[in-house]
């Protein structure tokens, strides 16, 4: 299985990280030292990951080049193109676009069309674009929606229209408990990520006192709970903030008074970045840890130098370490692959492979995904009867020299 290949490749880096983490008594801050009410810190030098082994039999968008399909055959991306956290959506649709470009270049007889629908990542705005897309009969498969709240708000619409959709980013565990037969998750959920994040903080980062802060999104609430549950006695406090909040001084006072040596923020970078910036400005010297919703260059741009204390967890593989994907993506987007770029690419590839195999209506494509069992570039894709992937892996990342770099597998 692909997961085993990756784990073998990462073993040396992960082992070294655990040894270093085991030697630490407090959380990591680059160049940090013990001080004041912000909690102590000791540098933990977890080495960056430099390569990933990809499966030799991974399914690629080009297929065998012999596919035929009607010229109206269409796939869609539905999700954020604008809005506060738009970059996470942009990463995804660039990955989809790359997959479709590679497919169409290789298959003159099957030129798949691509349409994008902007939800702004807002559950209250998502129903309109989803309804519009599901009414377009030529659209037979969708990659999206990226966020948990909008996925929850629209799942029934997809179900009623029999339109398969693979989310490359939405991680709230309850999404697969609704009985939807058209919903598939292309990564691990927060029931996997939360405990892995907790173990990462108390293990490799050596945190003794962790404060968990969550936003008011379905994603933030769900992940905040699973992470808090995983922390056990290391959890010293929790607090809640709201989407769009700008001033975090009240929460920061609670954290400083609790003398936390690590903070876990369960939400997105639009609020996470200013929160970290304000936290460091108030004298916090511990580690700031965020999940996949924060793991984007926009976090660094918005948090500035304060981001040097940040680590991230993500059920996503670092696509920039796959040379063929990295170079092709960069040529398309004039940027390095971002969070979920390769998951978007792989999800589109699953749908394209189904089209190439003759599954060219909605019902057949749903069944194709339901029974799929093949390697992609990022992981092995095989879903259970609820639409969850089997044996997903969570990866750790850190900010180093103003960039987000991977540090290896941290849980599964």
C-alpha cells in the first residue's frame, strides 16, 4: 500500500524528530528561551523532510491517451475563489485545472470541460452555486467543497441530484454520518487529525500545558473538541473566538495567566494569523500550533515575524516534494503547490479516470468512485461505505526562514 511506502521513506526523519521531541521539557520556539507569564520554551530542531517516495503505479490524469467522451462532458470545482480564506480554494482549483489540462493534452477524443463556482467559503452563500451547478446536466462530477460548514449546508442538494463530489479539504467527522451516497472525503477527518495534533504537541514538541482556542465554524468546533480530548491532562484551558474577529486580547490574557507553553488554534488563517501576531506581541514565548486551515503562506504574510513560532498539522501530503507535480503546478500557477493542491489534483484524477473508463453519466460516476481502489500521487484512494478513506496519515509542518516546510508523518 502507498501508505506503507511513505512511512518507510519518512522513518528516519520521524525517528529523529521523536528523539529530539523526547529531550524537550517545554514547547518549541525558534531561538526561544524561558521567560515570564507567556510560558517557557526550548528550541526543538525537528529536521525538515526533503523527499517523498511516490507509488510507481499511481493513476495519472493522462491515462492511456485513448479515451473518448462527448464534448460536453464537464467537471466542476465548487468552493472559495474569493473571501477571507480564498487561497485554500485557489490551491485546490489550480490542482484540478492541472489534472484536466494533462488529461486533455493526452486525450484528443475526450476534451473534458471545467467550470468553477465561487462560494466564498460561506455556508450561507454556498447553496446558490451548488444548486446552479447541480442543475447543469453536463456536470457529472465535482471536486469540492473545501470547507466543512459549506459542505454540511449543501450535501443534501448533491444527494438529491445524484451528483458525486469529492472534498479535498473538509474534515469535520460528522459529514459522513448523514447517509449521503454522493459525498466522499479525499483526506483524513478531524477524528484522525485531532488526536495526532495532540500527540504531536505533547510528544515531539514537548508541551506540558496546552491552551486550545477554536473559532465558531463547524471545522473549528469539531477539531477543537477532538484535539482537546486527545490532550488529556496537558489541556489547561479552552476559549472560543468568532469568524471575522480582529481583537483577541481577552483570550490572550487567559492564555498568559494560565502560563501555557503551547497554543492550538482550531480555525482558519484569516483569524489565526492576527491571533498569533497579537499573542507574540503580548510576550508569549511558547509554540503556536494550527491545523490545515492555517497551513498556508497567507498565514505567514499576515502574521509576519510572529509566525516563526508556528507549527501545523494537516492530513495532506507536501506536494512540493513530488518533483513532477511541483514543476507542472508551478508552470501553471506561477507558485509552489499549496495546501490541498495535490489533493485537488488527485480527486480530479479519480473522476477523470472514471470518465475514461466509460462512466460518463452521474450514476455511473458515483458508482466508480464508490468502488475505486487505486494509488494517487498523494495517497491510496479507497473509500468505506460512508465515504471515508481508509488509513489516512497526518503530517507535521513548521515555519522555517519564512516558509512552511514539512517535517514528516506525525500520526495516522
